[in-house]
């Protein structure tokens, strides 16, 4: 019985392998096995969802389009059963590059191969007649395919139709039947997961125009999401398998399959950076031709921030992101029609400038839903079914409004061109946006975010502080006076005296400001030069920097801190305690006298100012700012912005040996590959079934 060369699949019914590539110079690569099976079942006559619904294969057109990344170009698609083996010059293991043959040629080659198999079998007539047969390739008539026997080996070879010098020096290419065994990275892990229950829209930050260039080694947002998805799936399956082994040893039922999470990038740079836009042509014309690498950084990276600080382009970016989220939200539910009925959730992640965009998108969403909220009627002026919401009050800098505008409780979260306001938490736009996102995020995660810097520039601290002051005044108005307390005791049930109610008289420390999201996390690397905190802006303006609580360390369950981080926390607490004691002992009588003299001078100055204000009738124009020094000590702070978590700022746990200056080089670009963040995302996006098993 002769031995065949190049026969990877000897089955009678040879399945088609579907391959794809982007450019003609690229190597054809097979689709996932599950996608090849789906295309074969459709017989290549109808469109098929592939890549877990992220793409659609159009076999009749020979293309693949991407459902959730519109900027990604379509790819070519072909089926194949026979391939040519071309040596790979880059491979050290003598591997081949497989080039698929067109189906019209593959059918004729398959017929010749089947005849050769029958002829070489025990009941066959021998290969002598088969060796004389040949197939002229319709795709390239200058070549032919024939059966070649070399000793005990038989192979299908491709060679020129006309031989020169009796075939001396003739190039013969071996044909391969079937693609052979192959694996696609991440396929097995994703196929092993349970239902898709969570979708995260990820908004990219600055520099995406540069990272998308082929000559740049840094991964683009699209590639980072593909890598993040595979990493999350792999860790979910590994953890599940470990739990299964544990349950098997303990003779307990296996836990449910972990849920699947989809990451969809929101690409906005190509919409506002169109080469046909007059702005980009003007930028190109004014850019000097010297040091092009450095100027490319300025134009492709830094210029994004400058554009966003311009009201017109800020509006264009927000419109683009909002429209993209709406479009992908609808398209996703078209691909997965039962997603919402199964309790699926949507979340938003913003990186770098993308986190500012996410904040502003939620600010606009907040403004629209509060504006459209029912205000009650004459018969029912108070909506008792509405959730508690902080009063929307103007900041101290925005009280100088026109005489015709008496609605001081309708301050928008963003400024229009004619608003004339100075303090806001949202963007400054030429006109108010009417379109908003179609859902309230289950999670909102800011990574490496400069939101704190932008809010400081917008004067949001005073707005948040005024909200806190108004909330405290409203709470004080609900506390009854002595006579009201006596009436409450007299009208107690049964006529018996009841203890008077207890009211919280401690000052409100944290601003009641919140965004329409169920949870909000501002996550940053301690050495990230672009990242800023948010929590200090939600505290009173008079709070000392020493009293501001440090950010929390990021961990999946809030408890699993590494040992060296715990040791560092203990050391910092000890140092802080000894530092306060040393400061106490270092206080001398001279310092105390100087402090007393300074206090007397300050009191005299304030009295003089008060007398002057009384004479001028302007006492209300310069209110004294309350002193909040020491008000946070030994108190647990809870920020309403955090949603179901009481804190907002979270820092990544440092390594055992971590140089902050060396870490700063890669800190801002390494969030999506950071182990702590990946574990955090896995923990926060678990399904309800997984929660019940823990």
C-alpha cells in the first residue's frame, strides 16, 4: 500500500476550511472551527454570524464585515479544501505557507485524487494509467496538477504545463489536502463560557490616531480590546476549572459556567480627524517639516486635548461618541435579541481623555433625565415615588444671573454659549445637546483619568460645595424645634410618652453630587502623570490636604491586599502617629505666642471688615467661608458619586520593588494589561449565578 504525501485529511467527505485575510500580501488564515462549521452548515448560501457575534461572514460576496467596529475594514473570505505548500523563508522549522486553491480547481483535483486512491487500493487496477492523467488549472492555465510517484511515496504536484529540457530544473509544488490541525487563540476559552451577560463600551483617549498606524508598535484600542477579551476569558475558565476540581474533591456539584463579557471599543478620532476637514489641512500646512517624529506626537497625541478644550470640537466629539454608543447599542441587540430579557447589563469605560468624554456624556444624560423628570401637579406636587436626588443648585460664581431668569434650581450640568456661567461640572458647548445614551451604566470606570484636572479648570469644586451646603441647610430645616418635639410626644400612640427622635447634627462632609450610574470608579496607577483624583473636589473647599482621605487600593473583593501593601499601610500609620507627636513636642512657647498674636490680628481684621460691610451694606456679598479643618478625622466618608460603593478613587497596588519614576513611563498605557484591573473587571461583571455560589 503506497504512502501519500501532503494528505492532512484523508476523510471521504472533505470539509471546507474558510480562510480570511485583509490584504493580498497577507497570509490566508483559517476562521475559528466553530465558525467554519456554521458556514458549512449554511452551504455558503447565507450570511453567518462569526467571532461570537462580533462579525458577519458574507460567503456569497466573499467578505467579512465587523458588527461593532465600523472603522475596521472588511476582510476577504474564501473556502478551500486543497492548498499549495510554499516554504516559509521566515520559519526555522521548515514550515509551509498554505495558499488555498480556488474551488473550481479543487473539484477537479479532488476527482483525480479519488481516482488515484481507488486505483492504488487492493482491488484497484494500479497507478500506471492515473500517472498519465493531468488537470489544467482554470485559475492559471499555465500550470497543471498530476499524480507523481517517487519510490513508495505518492503526491499531488503542481508544475508548469509545458516542460523545458525534459523537466530538468522544473519547479514542482506539493499540494496538500485539508488544512490540518490548527488552533485559534482564545477560541476554546470563549466557547467554554456561559451566556453573554455584560457589555462594556470602552472610549479611547488621546493618541489613537498614532496608535492605529501600522509603523507604530503600540497597540490600538481595537487590538487592546481583543487582547483584553481573550485574557478575561482565559482567567475565567482557569478559575472555573480550579473550582470544579475543588468541588470534585469535596463531592459537591460543579459551579455554573462563568458568564461572558463583551468589550466594544468606541472609536471617535477618525470621525473628527477626517483628512478632508479644513482643520486637518490647516494643521498640516502650518506644521514645520523638521523633527517629524516629535511633531507627529504633537499633532496626533497632544492635539486631541486641545481640540477637546475647544467648544465646537468638544461638541463634535461628544456627538460622535453618543451617536456611536446609540448605534452600537441597537446593533448589539439586533445580534443578541435576548440579551436584555436575560438581564444583560451595559457599562462604560473611559481611558485617559476618554474618561473625560465618558464623564461629560453622563453629565448630559443627567441633565436631560432631570429636566424631563415629572415635576408633580397641583393635586400632587410632590412625587413620593421618585428617588432622592441632590438639589441642582448654582455655584457661588453663577448667582449673578439676569433678572428675568428666576429658576435657580435648573442649573444645567454643562454650559451653553449664552449661559454666562463660570462654574460647572460638565463641558462648555456652543449649544445644548439633545441626544444622549440610551441606558444607565451598571459600571462606570475611569482609567488614568484627568477628570480632576478638567473639573478644577471648570470651577466644579465650588458647585459641588454649594450642593453640600444646600443639602445641609435642607436637612437642618427638617429638624423640629422644641415645641414641635413636645407635640410629637403628646400625639404618640396610646397616649404614652415616647422618647424624642434623634437627629444627626454632624455636618455633611461629602457633596451629594452623583452621576446616573450604579457604580463609579476612578482607577489610576500611583505613578501615572496624567491621572488625577476626584474625591477632594467632593469635599468642602476648606478641608486641609492632610485631612483628605487617601485613595483606596484596588482589589477584586476590597480585601485581598498584597502583604507588602499591608505592611506599607501599617508603616505609614505609625509614621503619621509619631509625626503628629513630634510636631506636638516641637511646639514651643514662642510659637504659641506667635500663633496667638496672629489669631488676634486676624480677628481684628475680620471685625474691621464686618464693620466696613455694615456701613457699605454689602455684608451678604462676601460671606465668611466656614472652617472645615479636622472635620474628617475619625469619620468614614461616603461619596454618593460612587453609587453602590462609598468611595470613588482607587489606586493600583504597587509592586514589591516599584520605582515611581520608571513606572511613570508605562503607567498610562498599561491599564488594560494590568492584572489588578483585569481581576477587578472579572469580579465586578460576574453574573448573578456566580454570585450565589460564593
